[in-house]
C-alpha cells in the first residue's frame, strides 16, 4: 500500500471519498482515485510545511495581491480568513506586510521546539503567532492586535472549541462554520480577506487573496450570515478549482 495512505486512517479515507463522491458528484472510481491523490498531496504538503519552518523557500505566485495592499494601506487593521486548503504556512513569507504586524492565530499542541522554530522564521517577516489557549486568553491578544490596527489571521472553516456556528450552503448542502471569526469581524466592523494557498507544482505555490463582502450597516446577525456566505462562496470556488487539496478529514456536513 502506498505510504501516503498508510499515514492516514480508514476514517479519513472514508470521509474524503464521500466528499468526492457525494459533494463533487464524482463516479466511484474517480472518487477513489482522487481520494488517493488527496492523501498523497496531504503527505507532500505536511513535508512542505516543515520545510518552510526550516527555512526553505518555494516559488510563489500571488493572485489578488492588490487587494491585500489596498487593505494594508488603510489606517484600520483587517482580518484574514484562512482554510484547510493546500499549505497556508507558505503565506508566512510571501504575503507579508511592512506597514502592519501580521498576527496568526494557531492551534497549539505542538512541541515547544517546533513552535519556537516556527516563530523564529515568522518573526523575520513581521509575523507573530497567537496560540489558541483553553482558558481563552488568546482573545486578549487578538483584541489587542485589532485595537493596534494590525492584521489578524484565523482559520474559518473548522469548528474547534466553541460550538457556536453559522450555517451556509457549501458544495450543495448546508454546513456549519465557526461563528468566532465572523463575530470578531462584525463586532469591530473590519474588512476581511480570504486567503488560500495551493500547491501548483513540486516547488511552486499560488496564494489566492479575495476580499469578502458584507453590509456593515445591517443587523449584526445578518452581517455574520452575509460574511459567512461570502467566505463559503470563495472557499467553494477554490475547492472546485483544486478539489484534491481540501484537507478536512471528517464528516464536514454532519
């Protein structure tokens, strides 16, 4: 059996297969083949991720860089919504800001040496990691960064910790997305940029940055729904372009 499948569980393969078969409408053989490709790409990207933090640089093309620069030039800070597509860590040395500090919300659990290595590399590009804490103390750092008109990046496609969610239609079926990032954006009236980073060749990546839209004058609940729908529409556009780089190995539509 190929190494890339040995490194993943039957559970992950089952959910990946259902994603290709039920959500993208692939036939059984095509869905099975893409499940294999999906897991192989995931294994490659895990290696690339650690290579980035070891100091390796990939060739990177940025689509929508003008949108990032426009928000960077504004006095107010803004949010970046990431997703579990491709290798977001590559954005750490390609989508950088000279005008504002970039704060990346990251989930802990890694060894201290790994976290220190990541921070050492990222600090060279004016990026600070904010590890998610069980006591929610990371929220103070997030608010501090926003109050200082900095950039804050957070994953917006996976519910972790708080169960509060907003439902949007994704790939033809309702799916739940975390309310936290939406709440932060709408509470502060912040602009939001969706950023996805996909692998396009063995040593090349593409960063895709897209401004998300919502009516900041609408009632708060409606703002959150609009922002969720805008984010999910962009996520679906990316996933349909790069279907084998969607790495959420659980029943996303449960």
